[in-house]
C-alpha cells in the first residue's frame, strides 16, 4: 500500500517552476510545453524520425544489444525500433556503484512511464537509457547512503581516485566476492536482503560500468528499457565532432546567446564559460583532455601538453574515432543527431544545459526533442509518517535543513526564552538609547553601540541554546523527529539525491519500484511525497 501527495515548490526549483507557468517567455525557451497527455502525444508525433538515421543507428546498436542477456520484453522493444515510426524516449546518467542514489532509478522509471503513455495513446515508443560512461568525474561512482532504521547511515563512497580517465575504462580494485561480502551485513538484516543478494550476484563484473548496465537490465529490462553507451556510437559521432573541430568557437558563441536568454529570466547557468572546442581528446589510457588554441596550433591538455594542428587532429580522428569524446554541451546534440529521440526526460541541471543550446539545434538543422522533467520523489516510510502525524507535523511541509527543534516546540524552552527577553530587553534598549544620544561623547556612544549589537547577538544565541538545551519536556519527541529527518534527508539533501538505491531495495524491494513507476507520470517535475510500507515480498526473477 502506498499514497502520493504533492510537495510545494522549493527555492531551488525556480527553473522548473518557471517552466510550469507556461508563460510566453517560458515557451520561448522550452518550446511548446505540453499541458496534458494529449498535447504530449501530439508533440511527440510531430517529431518524425528519419528512416535512414534510424537504420544507421540500429546497425550500430543491434550487435551490442545482441551480446546482452536481455529479457523478452526488451528484445521486443528492439524489434519495434525496426519501424522508423516508433518514437524514442531517452534519459541518461553516469553509472554508479550498486545503482547509485535513488534518483537514477527514478529517472529510469520516468522514461519508461513516458514511453508507456505514448504507446497507450497509439504512438509506439521505446525507452532508452544513455549510460554516460565517457564522463570522467570519479565522484559520480558514489553509491549513496544506506539509511538504517537503527544506527548511523552506511556511506557507499566512490573507491576511485579523482582523475581524467573515462568512467567506462575504470576497473574494480577488489574481486567480486570481496565486494559482495562488504555489503553482506546490510543484506542479512533487511526485509529484502535475500532477493537482492541473488540479484547482485548476477550483475557483478570487473568494470563498474558493466555492473551498472547489468543491474539496469535486471531491474528495468523487463519494463522494456534498453541501455545505450556512447562508445557504441563513436563512429557515428565522428562527423559531428569533426564539424566542431573545423569551426572552433562556433558552438560557444551560440551558447553565449543562450546564456543571455537564461540570465534575462534569472535562470541558472550551469556552464557559464563554454569551451572553444566542445569535446575532449582521449589518450591511450582513456583519460580526457581539453583542447585549446594557441596561434595556428592546438594544445592537448595543460601547459605541457602536446601541440598539434587542426588538420593533424582531424586526420587522426578519421583513423580512430575513439580519440574524441563530447563534453556536457555537445553530448545532447550528438545524442539527438544520432538517435533522434522524440522526448528527452531530464533532471533540472540537464534542462539548463538544453536551454543553453537553444540556438545550437537550428544552427545544425537538428530537431530538438520534447523536453520533459523527470519525476521527483521523496520517499517516506509509513512508520515515520505515523511518528510525524502523531506530533502534528505535516510530512509534506518538511524540507532539507529542517531540525527537530524547529518542528517540535518546547513549552519549557519557550517559557525560559520569555524570561530571558523580559529580563534583558530593558537593559539592551537603554544601551541602544545611549548609543543614539547626541549629548554623549562620540567615543562613549561608539562603545554603547558595540555593546548593544553584541548583546543582541549573544541573547539570540542564548535563546537558541535554550531552545535546544532546556527542552527536557520534549526530548523523546525531538529524538524521534531527528531520526525521521535523517532518513528523509541523508546528509541534509533530498533523499532521492543522497539515499542509495541499494538501501531502498533492501527496505521496499521491487514493489517499491512499482510504486515509483505508478507516480512517475509526465508532469511539471514538482516534488511528490510517496509514503511506502516496508514488507516482505516474494523474490522476482528479473531476467
């Protein structure tokens, strides 16, 4: 059993909130913004794929998919793609250990749900998930926090040192048995530990990107999701990279004009200084390096990097397409040029990338997909909801940064604060009055002013301390709320960004994913509160 309710927009949601207003200014940036399923279907139908591009893309992807252990539903999705009228719905994310934070799974379920909505309305669609294995930020491998019911959270940090090597080239330092044994204490104590142990034993691999891909097939392949990796499409990406190599600074100029449009509307700009060459040069170790023009030549990497001519780089790129990797701004263009998705499901930062590229799509004669926000979901355990309700706290009103002291007022602490205010206010007002008295010497007035400001600050701090330390009448209640807040917002962040998918599956199993799937319908990206029951379930075979 589960139930869903909306959470009010937060301060950090201004881009999505601006889009949701559907003003002429918003539609000037986003394009026509669908208001309902009918408008979404019409917009996706208007994105007509090119049969030849689909044929070329499938020729590159089909051999890769044939190598994978895909469930029957996913194989039927491949067959549907043979019809160029079938629309593609795409989302993507960097791979992460044990599936990473929960938002990665939410994004996968969002793209599945959108494809289902289109298909049920008579427009066949297939969901794809772009595994961004060419990114090189090893912090992305962080698995998130497993928040235990009792005891401190267990952090699944990235085991890799920072560097420039692409994520898809990294290998685990420990063998599969050792890594599975490291999380065995978590599996042994959880309601769905036995089911998850079997699943994880099937997806283990030497490279974490392969492990992530197998987990995504295990969890979502039965829902029709197909994985795509950029290294499978490098030959098809080469012409687009060559065109940027031949016209350095062209994309940056277009992006600068997109940034100006964002700034006019006070919207976030995630990449304020676009690179002259919007791609990286990849060395023999799989590390990515920026290119910079120096006169008639191009330097690869830092100040000691190799100098090459554009002509030399172009010739090498023809011989070896693996030498170049798009950056965060070029990647959407290359992805959409090759796959021609009708719909892209995006997180808020990805939305901002696309808005920076507002002029780049028409400049390259590319069709921009319908841009939809992924579902945003806050998970609340049913037991925790009962704790909050019992204390008169609306779970939907909570936010990262809330404290138990804010939410559970203490009558005793309030009484002491009133005593403090009554006892000190008369004296502080007197000192402040002297500080404004023109008949006193300037030095004395200055001293009174300093004392008055210091007293105000110290009294505020003392009042806060009384709120925490003098609240013996609500100690148990505050402790209970602190534990709920720690589970809702691990590390002070929204749980979908910080709580591990592994921990979610341990608590709620695949029925928890089903619940997210049901509430991940296309919308404006407003946060939903999803209340879930923890219960034992029969293991499902994901293959």
